[in-house]
C-alpha cells in the first residue's frame, strides 16, 4: 500500500515539477493527521503550500491548523 501511495503522489506532483523545475519538492506519505505533519514539516521549510476547495466558503481544518501553527510562511492555494 505504501508503494501505491508514493507512486500516486509522484503522479500528482509531476505536472507541478515540470511547471516549476527549480522548486525543491519533498514527497512523503505518512499516517496520521495532515495538519500535524505539515506543522512539523514547516520547521524545515521555506514555504508550506496547502490546498483549499474553491466551493467552500471557509478553509478546512488542515489549512486552519497550518495557518495558525506553522513556523514557515503558508500559501493557501484554491483548487477544484
């Protein structure tokens, strides 16, 4: 299952790696709460990017946790 998750993650990130070849991307599949993992990863990051569905009027719990607790700057990117 971990190999499938990692492969799927690589496929999702491939267009972005192509569009921004100079950006360093670290992919990691983990078990647990996404917000907690992203807050922890923010300690070593220059920027944390989280997604937000365009249709929602408010941010979700992951973006909320990261915005309030990350030690690096946070970008919230809307998507469908």
